[in-house]
C-alpha cells in the first residue's frame, strides 16, 4: 500500500482539501488529518503507523492504494466522449 501519486493537498480559503486527480474528487479534511497526510506524503510517517479505521477510510477514498496504475486503468471511461478523447 502507498499514498497515491494522484493526491494533491491544499490549504485554501475553503479549508483543508485533498484533490485526487485519478478519481477527480475533492475531499474536505480536518486539520489533524491534513497534517497526518502531509507527513505521510513527505515520508515522515509510514502507512503502517496509521490507525486501522483511518487506513480503511483512506483506502475507500483511494487516497491510499495498492497500485496507482491499477486504480487509473480501472476507471469507468464510458462517460468520456470520442471528442474528449481526441482533445486529450
């Protein structure tokens, strides 16, 4: 398991946020979780140090993943039009 490379932590005027570009989702975080994820992202703490409940929640939100590439390729692309694919 690892911290997804598609996560971006933001400290904005809207609060503490995490954006995951693989799932195109924003998650509002409390300050404690934001600080914890900052440490995880920097390698200051290990995933093994996380509480089981926190780890389970982070895995469900795809913030912690087994393999980033598997998550990305398993996305449902049925809503992407041909025109969108050509523009990418």
